[in-house]
């Protein structure tokens, strides 16, 4: 077993070179490089975590904005509906007024026309009376040869007209 | 004598030999020959530096290489976080170095480089090496424990709720089990790696000797041994990972004792 047989002659060189090379490994690899590697890993983890946090924040902000937009939209819709209702009511009132004005105009025209018709009728009736009186005077003169005064004829016609 | 040389010696692979005339290098009276063992430590170090440096691109969207390096750092980080808690993060450099160094050593030692004439050397199959690593881990446990808790650290050896009369008995038992930790830590890795390599070598000697002994032996011994060897190679790769993991895991558990003191 060379480990024991050569112990006396080799232990010092084994220990020496082990300390040298393990020391090199510890100083250059363990102290020099490993912290940098772990730093990179930590940096990456941090980057991922911050990216995730940023994404979450952005999503929350988007949700918030959507909510605000919805509120604003609802407000706008309500305002629009109010305007439409107002316009409708306005238009209805205007129509009503116009209609009533027209109605009034028509009514006065109608009344005027009725008045005119009544006047015309009385005028016509009066004319018919005189024409009938003349005719009666004429007929009496021709048939009976009696001269009737206009007043008599007129009263007779009036009597006849009343009796129908 | 020639027949003896041709025999497969399963222990020969663990022999340490100085390279390039460095046999007499000395530092403060101690021999520091640059051996094949030291060479494979250097190869593991360079491979590990290349591997981790490849993951240093620091891209936000990692490529495959960076992903695999980050997988290992994340693995060690998670293990320390699970075993020690938030305070465990400061041990990541040490545990990562330990785990990766052992893992690279184990796997490089299993590489089938023998077919191109190179002989991989698994330095984790030497208890001088695993022992030093275990002692470093144990020293960290002691330093952290006494630094954080002072002499209160000795309460680690008295489980909470121990009845007063039991303390004189429990204390030495716990103390001994604590002191045995570095040995069990170092020996576990050394034994696992050595046993695996010896087993592979023994099986390969069955294949070679059986085949040399004739067609009958080749079919009866050589072929089954070869099939078994393929399976054990896969198992050894698993063991290489598991032993590195166990070493790092136990170290982190021991550091947890020192850090949090039950």
C-alpha cells in the first residue's frame, strides 16, 4: 500500500502541493469567480422579479384606467340621454305651441266665415222678400187689375213667408 | 523474475513518483518534490479554473456553459442555506472550492487515459490529501465555533435535555464523536476512492490473466469480469460525485454545529 509505504518520504510534498493548489482554487475560483457567478444569478432573479412586479403594476393600472373609462363613459351616456330627453321635450313643447297657434288662426277664420255666411243669408233673404213683393204686385195688377201698394204687397209676402 | 513484473499490481497505481528530477526539491528542510500526484492536483486546478471561468460571461440569458456553472454554485448555495441558514452564504466559496476540487479530482482520476499512455492519478485516494482537506474543514469548524460562542461552544457536547447525572458520561462520548469527525471525513473519501480503483484494477487483471490463460478461461472469467467492470466504472463515476457531495455536505453540517450550536 503506497499510501503507507511512501508516507514518510511523500507526506511533505503531498501536503505542500495540496495546500498550493487548493489555495489557488480557493482564492481564484472560490473567492474570485464564484461570487461573480452568484451575483449574476442574483441579478437575473432580481431582474425577473422586478419585471414581474412592473407587469403586475401595469396590469393594475390598466384595470384602473378601464374602470375610470367605464365611469366616464357611463357619465357621458347619461348626459347624452339627458340632452336627448330635453331636446325631445323642447320639440314637443314647440309643436304644441305651433299647433295651438294654427288652431286659433283656423278658429278665427271659421268664425269669420260663419259670420260672412250669416250676413249673406240675411241679405239674400231680404232680396228674396223684395223680389217676391214686386212679383206679387205685378201678378196682382195683371190678374186683378188692382193696383196694390208696395207696402201692402210687402206685408202680404211677409205673412206668406212666415206661414210658409 | 520476469513473470512477476508482468503481473498486474492493483496497488501500483497509487505509487507516487517525483517528476522531472524534482525529487530533491526542498522547502525549510521538507521535501516538496513535484510528483505525479502534484501534477494531477495542478490539472484538476486548471480544469476547474477553466470550467468556472467559462461561466463568468455574466449574461442575463445564460448559455449552456454558464448554466452548468450556475447550477453548481446554486447547488452549493442551496445546500448551505438548507443546512446552516442565511449565515451559510459566507461559506459558499470554501464549500464550493472543496466540492469542485474533490469532484474534479475523482472524475479526472477515472478518465480512461491509460489507452493513450497517460496514467491518471487519483490524489483523493491518498489519506495525506483527504486528511489535510478534512483537517482544514475541522479547523474551520473549531475557529468558527470558538469565535462565535467562546467556551460556550463546549455545550455542543451536552445535548439539550440531558439529565444532570448523565452529563459526565455523555460529555466524553460526544467529545470523542466530535474529535473523530476529521478522521471519518478524510478516511471515507480515501477509502471509497481507493477501493473503487483497486476493484477496477483487480477486475482488469482477471480480464488480462483470464484471456492469456486460454479461450475457455477468457469466456468463463475474462468476459464476465469485463462486463462487471463496465458496470463498476459507471458506479465509480457515481461514487466520485457522491463522495464529493458527502464531503461537502458533512463539512456544512459540522459548520452548522459551530454556527448555530443546537
